[in-house]
C-alpha cells in the first residue's frame, strides 16, 4: 500500500505561504474585532452621556416647575428621576432606527412626544406578544389536562386551573375547569363557573355545552322547569350546528327532566327522536345512555320486565365501549329495580358493582349515592351494622359536597339502622340531625318522616311528652307537604301515644280519623294496618 506522503507529496514552501496568509488574516480579524469593540464602547459611552444629559435637562425642568408650585425635591428623589429618564433614553437608543434617533434628538430639545409614542408602541406590541403567548400556553395546558383527566382527575384539575389563570376570558378554559370539577363532585364550584360562562362570548357549540351543564345543575337542585328550558336551548343549538351526537345528549337530558316532571308523553317522544339519530350515526355511547333512560321510564310505568331488559342492554353496551359512568348508572338502576321486585340478592350484587364503578371514577356524588343504595338494600336484608357503615360513608360525602337534602336522607337511614339495633341514643342523635338538615333544605316531607321516627324513639323510651311534641311537628310538616299518607301515619302515632297514656277513646277516635283518610286517598295497605291495630286495642270500626 502506498503511503500518504507518496500519494500527496508535501510542498514545504507552499505550506509556509499558506501559514503566513492564515496568520495575516487572523491578525486582521483580531484588529477588526478590537476596533469594533472600541467603536461599540465609544457609542455606548456617548449614548450614556447623551442619556444623562437629557435626564438632567428633563429632571431640571420638572424641578423648576415643582419649585413654582411650592414643592421641593430632595437630592435622592432628583437622582431617582434622572435614573428613570436615563434608562428610558438608553432603551430608545437600542432600537437603532431613524425614528428612534429622531426622537432622541428631539428629547435634547425637551420634546418627549415622539419618544413617548415609540415607548407606548413597544409596550403595546410586547403586551400583545405576551397575551398571545399566555393564550398558547393556556391552550397547551388545557390539552395536557384533557389527556391527564382519564387517569388522574386531581392532576387534570391543577392543569385546567393553570390554563384558566393564564387565559380566564377563554370560555373553553372555563368549561374544561367546570368539567373536571363536576367529575370530582365539586358542585358549588361548577355552579359558579357556569354562571361566569353564561355571560361570555364563545363558539356556538360552547354555548350549547354551557346550557347543558346549567341544566344538569338545575336538575340536581330540583328546578325542573329551568332544567327543561336549558336542555331545550342546548338541543336547538346542537341541531343548528349539525352536531348529531351532542343533539342526542341534549334530547336525552331533556327527556329525563321531562320524565321527572311527569311529562311522560313528551319524554317518550324525545327518546324516540334520540334513538333515530343514534341509529343513523352509529352512536353506541348514545344508545347506552338511551337504554338506561328508557329503562327508568318503563320502570316508572310499572313495566318492570321491559325495564330490566333495557337496563341490561345499557350496561352491556356501556361495558363494551368502556363507558364506566353509564355502566355505573345502569348497575345502580338495576339494583333499585331488583330491590323493588324483592330480588335482594341480585340487588345487592348490582349495588356493589355500581359502588365499585363509581369508586373508579372518583366521583364523590356517585360514590355517596351508591353507598346509600347499598345500605338501603342491606337494611332490608336485616344486616343493620353493614348498612350503617354505608350510610355513614354516604353522609360524610354528601356533607363534604354541601348537599344538605341528600345528607339528611343518609343520616335518617343511619338513624333507622341504629334504631333497628336498639341503639336509642344514636338513633335519637341521627333523627335530630336529619330534622335539622331537612329543615335547612325546606323539605317538609323529610321533616315529617324524621320527626315521626324521633317521636317513635321517645315513645319506646316512655318519654311521652317529647314523643307528642315530635309527632305534632311531623303532622304539621306532612300537612305542609300535602302528603295524605304522612298525615294518616302521624295521626296513627298520636293514637298509639293516647293508648299508652290510657286514653282509650281518644286513641280510637284518632285511629278512625286516620282510617277515613286512608280510605279517601286509597292507601289500601295503610288502611289494612290500621284496621288490625284497631282490633288489637279494641276500637270499633266506623
């Protein structure tokens, strides 16, 4: 193999010439760099001198005017003003434009108009850049939060909060924050955000979503006419936008609210519209929700077999597509249906499944509801201690969520569990607490049942005067609620109290009045119980 030197023979003279040229170039470049640095330093020095001169001039004029006004500047204050003006002039020098140089020249003549205009323009441009950067950062954070939400709702909440903080005027950021708070069961925060969103301009589709969330909140608070109005508004918006999936969601929400309001014909018509749109668009998620809602409607109509089939379809479709929230609702509704048909073993199985699914969603409201339903089923199976533990958990969560009406129901059921275990003191405390909560929620029906049970605890303990007081509170509340059965039952309780006090005729008269009311309102089961009671204590039927 030939060596490198043979292939490329060395020419030492040429190398010496090249080295000399390279050295000369290096010296020239170094000299140019030195001259350039010196020129820059000279320009900077001259710029600082000019800036200081202008600062002295403008500050001096300011001091002169102040003296005419009777004010006096200290040396420290004067120097501070000079420093501020000097900094501003140096900033103008860095612009290195003809306009900036002209503005600096005019400053030397104490004319600051053009310089002020330039600074204002720079400020506007930089502010616009900062606002755009904030919007872009907020958008990225919102997208990050959306991708984080399925696995960690709390982390997603933090990201959505950052996005909202950077760009609070963007309705999408506000709605994203409302979605995750809704998911976490923070209803008060959702209400506040939706109220803000209602007054903001945004995309038309966002307006529909705002109406949907507002409708849900109205529905949860029992404000059915307002909920129906919002859901109808959302449906119109989604139809105008040609968004079939969103239209299905709005139709089903509307039908659900109408069903709760007793408008069954309207509800069924809207469910049929939703079913047609689902079929046209292969919308499995919509079908899962539709089957769930139809199951509830059929259950309300007393068609329990058909209702069960619809709910099972909903659960199957939701489980197949991984829609845990709908699967949980279907499982919970199946549990209630099986409880109604007294198939308590299957009811317990589905209630456990609903609780597990709600737990995986980390949705406080759903977990609280599932615990309440499971506790009710266990109570009916006479497993009172297990039932009490679920009622306690439901109570804790509802109190954390600030939902006194639902908390009242949980603590009432907890009182029933304690009473069934002959734990009179605990039962009394629970019933007292439930009366307070029902009162705060303006629920006369709840007050009637809680005060009635509290009176029964006193009656069992021989505390007749306290029992009479609570029975009368319960009777007044039942009358306020217009509940015939409740009125009849409190009349019966007062009759039993009269009997235990030895007032036989008074007891019989009250029982006859209660029986007459039950016959009038066709409360056949209660009427039969009253007849049995009258026979036991020796009262003649009217």
